[in-house]
């Protein structure tokens, strides 16, 4: 086996160990973002329900105040009937009382409808808040577990990376760059075996000449199909 290929094969084993350790950790940011988006949406829905409830409560209080104001106005007008001096003024006051009473009844009906909706909105707001609180608890649990996983694997990952730094010494930069590119694009298998003249990375047959070169170990040989770096398997 060519010395550079031998070093790359050893390096690949370390890289695969590191990848195995970091695989789950690398997925955490995307998972966290997805969970956070879901929580934010539930919080938004809960806030909307609370805002709708608050508005309904404020509007119902305003209508109730208007009803009480109409009652006071009707009382004042009734008292005025006792002081009017002629029939025309008396009839005008009666007309005013009737108009205020009609407006008061309409306002009261609207107020009652709002009060009924307040109960429905309270229930909806409570359900939305419960859902948001439950999701927040799940999200916080996920963050705790993610942090625990990072802490548990930090030492092993750091040790692996330190070993990797040592192992790259002596490997030409161009071959190392080639290997690293293949490792990323060839499913963490940049260096692979040849068995019975077949590349074990893509399972395509390599040429007779390349088979001989791989067996000879005098040069770095690439698969003509997948460009992986080859070595002779058992």
C-alpha cells in the first residue's frame, strides 16, 4: 500500500469516529429551530386569543357603561317630565325617552352577546395557553438533553480532532485536500478497497492497469468512476 494511502486510510478511520460522534450533534441546530418555530407559533396563537379576550372584555365593559348611562339619561328625562310647561315640550321629552330606551335596548343586547362570547374566548385562550405551556416544557427538555449530549461528547470529539491534527502530518496538502473533498461528497468514504478488480465504493470494475498499480502500491490510484482513492483489499 502506498504510504500516503495508508495514512489516509488511518485518517479516515479517525474522521469516521469523529463523524459518528458529531452526527447527532450536527442535527441539533435544525431540530432546535424546528421546535422553536412550533413553540413561537403556539405562543402567537395564544397571544391572539388573549388579545381577542381582552378586547371583548373591554368592549363589554364599555357597552355596560353605555347602558348605565342610558339608564341615567332616561331617569333624567323622566324627572324633566314633571317640570315641562307645555304639551309640545312634554311630547318632545317623551320622544327623547323612547329614542334613548331603544338605543339602550340595542346596546344591552350587544353587550349580552359580547358577554356570551367572552366565556367562549376564555376557554379558547386557556386551551391555547395550555398547548403553548406544554410545548415550552417539551422544548426546554429538548434543550437540556441537547446540552447534555454536547457536554458528554465534547471530550471525545476534541480528543479525536487532536489525533487528526497529528495524523495529517506528512500528507501532501493537495492529496489531503482531495481526500477531504471526497470524504464530504462520497458519504464519508474517500479511501476504499479494491476486491476482485471492483471498487468497493461504487462497485464499478476498475481497469487492469489500475488494478496492477493498486497492488503494486507505488502510486496513489483513483477509481475511474467515483474518484475514490483505492487500496488493495483482502
